[in-house]
C-alpha cells in the first residue's frame, strides 16, 4: 500500500513539473492534451496564440479581435507577444507544444525559418493555423490553413489607383516607398504587387525605398531622410497607415502639404489613417482588416475536430477615397 501511495505522489509531482515548463508564455489555464486533435475531455479548446507585437494601430485592433473572439467562442487563449522578434515566437510556439494546447495560431514576424518548430508541433499532433501573414515553407502540411489578406492584391490596388490618378501625366512621377518589416510577408508582397502594376509605365519611378518597420516613429524618421535627399517627391507609398501618419509629420515639418504637394497612398484603413484620409492628408487607402478573430475561432474549432478546412481563407476588403472615408469614418470599429 505504501509503495502505491508513493508512486501516486511521484506521478503527481512529475505532472506538475511538466505543466510548469512553459507557464510563462501567456495567460489562461493550463492547456489540455490535444494530441488526438479532439480538445479536452469536456470538449473545451485551448489555443496558443503568438502575436507579432503591438507595432501599430492595426496590430492592436487585431489582438483585441482575437482575444474578444476567443472569449465569445469559449476558447481558452494563451497569448504571447513576440515584440517583433522571431526568436520570441519560436520560443512561444515551443512553450505551447510543451503545454499540449489543442491548437496553435500565430502571425509570423517574417516568412522564413519556421520549418523546425512547426515540425515539432506537427510531431506533437497539434494543428497550426497561420493568421494575417504567411510562411515560405515548401512543406504545406506543417499548417492546416492560412487566414488573412492577399497582400499582393493590396499592392496592386495601390498601384492601380496611382496609374489612374496620373493617367493624363507624361512627366516622370517620383515615388518614395516606406516598406514594412524587412522579410515579412506584407512587406514583400505589397512591394511586389505595387511594382508589378506601375512597372508597365516607365514614367513611374521609385527613387527611394526603405523599411519603416510598420511604426509611426520610424515612418517619420525615414521620410525625413527621404525629403532631405530627394527634394522632388511626388508620391509616397507606405505599406501601412502608421508609417504614413509618421511621414505626414515629416512632410509638414518640411513645410510641404501632405495630400497635395506629396500624394500619399497607404494600406490598412485604421481609424487614425481614415481620419487623415477624410482630412485630405492621405489620398487613398487600401483596406486590410484586422478583425480576424471570429474567423480564426471558427477555423480552430474545425481543425481541432479534424474537419477539413480550405488551405487558404482570404478576408474580404475594399479601398477608400477621401470622400468614402468621410462617409464611413463614424462607423469604423478600429
């Protein structure tokens, strides 16, 4: 009898030690054993979610959508902020695997370098969902689905507006570009889509292109440098609203009028960006909705049950002119 009690105590201590291995990477209760893809014994689901960071208004809205949607769906969320560092995300994903969550979702900081950690999740039979951003892995079995925008299409929409805006111009149009985080899917794709469209007309010339890390502060800093080295800028293309808003400060600081002296195209359509668009400081915004939470929770429930889901789920989005921004500004959720 004494041996039996000792064995039970030892087993309990071992279980406590394993559960504590990754407890510092999020909030909520301990994850259930999701190895069979069925969730907890009571049907509950625990999701490990690794966010890029809090670099912009878009990202903050995205985080809020995920957190609120998880609560509404009855899904326990273990949330980790990577602070825009890939090593932090890899650490978080490994922690989620140790905790035996039922499903892992994350928005990759950059596209490459994920195969090893995603293979670890796959070996643990924990399904993975990509949100907002893609990875460039050739092994598409490492994740169940990718939920997010078509970033190439967003770049094309930005380029199409520019082509239409300058269709009657024969002179060179000098463009500067504020890129997103180097190596990230939105930065790569928004650049490629835009370049593809404007490349058909040689009058469009990108005279400077540099990362602004998707932040307002960096957008202002880089735009100040652009203005000093390139006095004749006609157009700014910013990969997100926040960099565009920082650039507006730099443009005004240089004694120029944003939206007039320098036309501005941005991507996202967060409320601050839409306000600047309505005020005439931005000329055109391509929407990229951060409200992915409800769709993510729906996909999570399906993959945990072992149901088939589409390999790619594209969010529906639009574009906004200055007049359209005035009409919808009061109803924007983010």
